[in-house]
């Protein structure tokens, strides 16, 4: 009878293959998302209404058909002074998914039909005045976006979008490191800031910078959380460390609320 036993080298080779597969799966799971943040600049209510129609009835449904489940659409709160704008946050699991977006959209007949007013808008009646696009990559300590766990109605919620600019690329790398290696992301999580994302900006108009978004049930709820953050002993220790000095030269804070059709 022939022996069915395999030599030890066979099992060792099989072990290495399994380890490789496991490592590949873990590496894939740890890949960071890419984000596209579009900022539509508007002048009229008519533009805003047309853009809402496009985003709600054409763009978001097309994203959902592609498997992109969560797309955020936000507008500045009434007291914000940043003007009439609409912010659209689209997360992509891979770079190729982002890179091939336009091609896939134009190959989606449902999208092309629903988006006709937007796509074929005449030069003198555009649905927006100007379009700004920011490309970002998620931080290692929060590699994918999160839908916030809030209890208030969408109309009452406050989403805080922050951009931290640095004097040079080196200082920006340092601030990104502060969020990750310095555990600033973990601190925000411990204090219940309900972050949607943290990311470094790969392309945008205010580089070098990073951006992140935290969420709250209301403006008083937001103020309460930031007061706790400012007085937290861990934060006081972190911000006083010599290696993290002077890494933010400007901070822009924009208060937003989600539209009724926003996934976030």
C-alpha cells in the first residue's frame, strides 16, 4: 500500500502559503480609503434646487449601484459665513474605484438619464458657479469612514469639518503623526466625537493640510464635547510635547448640517 504521508517540507511550504494568504487578507483589510470632497459654490436658490435634484436622484443612486453605500451631502448652517455651498463626501475603497468613477458613471444609463439636466446644462445656466475638488487619504488609525451614532433629527445635527494647515510639508507630516502615533484619533473616540473621517489631503487648494469631520446632536452638544477635550489630561500632555509644537499654522472650522437625503 502506498503511503499517503507527505514529507515535512510539503507541510512547511503549505504553512508558508497559508501565512501569505492570511497576511494578504489582513493587508487588504488595513488599506485606507480615499475620499473625494466636492464643494459646489452657488449663487442662486435655483442652482441649489437643481443640484439637490441631481445629487438626490442621480448621483447618490448611481454610487449605491456601484457599491458605495455611504455618500455625505452637507450644507453650511444658517449662521455660517462661508456662503452658499454644498459639500459632497464620497468614500472610495480603492484608488482605482475613484480613478474610474467618471467612466462608470457615463456607462450607467440610469444615471445618464436622471442626470441629464446636470450633464447637459448650457454654459449660461450652469447648476453651480464653481466646483472645488479635494482628494484625501484616510489616516491609518481610522482607515474607513463611519456613519455617526447620533440620536437627534438630521436638522438639529451639527457636523464640524476642520482643516489644519501647516507651514511646511514637514510640519504637516508631524501633525498627521500626532493624530496617529500620538493617539489624537483615539482621544477623540474616547470622548465620543463621532468622527466621520480623518484624512491627509493629497490634492487641494490649501496644502499642506489635513482634514477631518466630527459630529454632534446639536451645537450645545458640540461645545460640551470640545470643552471636555480641551480639559482632558491626555490632551494637555499630548499638546505640550516638544515634538508636536508649531505643526498647525491655520485652522478652518466649518459647521454643516446633513441634507435629508445624505447617507451620513
